[in-house]
C-alpha cells in the first residue's frame, strides 16, 4: 500500500486532520534537521574541509539518496518503528494520540536545541510514541516488546561500536600514514572529509529518514481508518519532501549542534574527522542492513569520542560529554512522560 501525491494533496485540502498530522510530522522532521542531522556534517565543517552552507546542501542531497536507496534495498528500519506501538482500533483516538506524541517530540527537541545539546531524535520519537500508546490504552498493551528490544540493542550497539570503531579507525589511519609527510596528506584528508561527510549524511537518511517517513505513513493510514496496514511502500515524493524539510532545519538551526559536536567536544584534525566519519558511517550501514534502529547522534558522537580518546583521554571535553549523556539518559523517560501527558490533554480537548 502507498499514497499517491494527488490523493495526499486532495486529503490535505479536504480533511483538517490530515493537515494537522502532516504539519506535526514535518515539524518533527524539521527539528531533526536542527538537532540530529547536523551531526553528519559536524566534522567536515569543524575541520574547515567544507563551508557550512555547502555542507548543508550536500547533506540534503545525500539524505535523499540515503532514504531512496536504503528503502529500495532494505526497509526493515521503517517497519520496525511502524510496528513498535499499536494505537488500537479506534482510528479517531489513535490519530489524536499520534498528534500528541509528535507535539511532545517537537517540544522536547526544541528545548534541547535551545541549549545546544545534540539529543537523539530517534529515541525521542520512540519514547514519545510509546508514551502516547500507554496513555491511550492505560497500560503497556500498546507496546510491542519484540520490536522495542531492538531499540535497546541499538542503543548499546551505537555506543559501543561507535566508540570502538572510531578508536580503531584513527589508529589504523595513523599507522598507514606514519611514513608519509603529514603536510602532504592534509589536502588528501580535506577531500576525504567531504566524502566522509557525504557518507554520514547518506546513512543519516538511510536510518532516520525511514523512521520519520514510517510515522508519516502511519498518521495518514490512521486518519483514513487503516491503522492496521502491515505492508506499505514509501513514495518518492515523500522522500523528497522529508529530505528538503530536514535540510531546511539544518540550515536554520544546525550550527549550534555542529559547534557542540565538531568543535567543543574534541578538537579534530582533518584525518581524525575523516576517521570518525568513516567509522560512524560503517556502523550505521551495518545497523540499517540488519534492521536495528540506532541513533545517528549516539553513533557519530561516540565515534568522535573514540577518536579523541585514542590520543589521550584529556583530549575529550568530558563536561560536554556529560551534558550529552544526561540528555540521552533523560530522553526515554522525559519524552515518554511528555508524550503520555500530551496525549491525556489532547484526548480531553479533542
């Protein structure tokens, strides 16, 4: 099952609930562009391999191709998130609950962006939807534990693999380049950073793009009384829309996160930035192919930590790391509770 753009536009005009659901979903994608997508290009901007404006444009294009190609190859991440919660048989109530969850996610992510903290939009999305489902059912009945356990695996995987692969990648790069003149390698690694940033943006689209588009599809299905669709395809027009909105979010507010991740946490040289990008992109590729929904924020930031720690532990600004970890830890209970409260309020009002 899919949605043709003509049908969507017709519903957008005639059905206010479709318009509200689409607007809130785009809002969540926009704040993902503020808080999550900038991680992909943080290193290539911070090492001055690319200007921020060029990196943002590149990220928007690569996000689209990441969504397109990975969805054609493997849409397991989209289906994992789609099946994570069950909003029940009452489509009207389910639509209201979904909108409440999306509103909660926008509030949570905007607050984090205000303080320049790169929260995981993936985990905010999962927590907000879960809180809404619990509020709607009044129990854990709406939670699918088999799909939720993949999130726990993803959390551990993105943290451990990100740090370990970053540490290993930079050590391997240093070993290979040891006999070379360091000055002569700077130009190569600047160009390599562009490739690394593009790879990260591609994989960000492959992971996060699928998640948000699956929620968009869920919202449209619920409004149309088809909440139990189990097989669907994501249309290309939605991929383009998602990539454009994400790119807009990054251009509007992404520099705060670029500064926190690429400048404040660890001072990186070009070869170190390339190593972090390569390590994180490899982890995301593995996760996407296996259908495990990981956090691109966790993967990229822990890869940078691994790169910094390979030199010495003091090379990492651990006060910035503590702020990030605190935000990560609080996202599940905090955004989940906010989703629960917003759902109760929305159900009372609407």
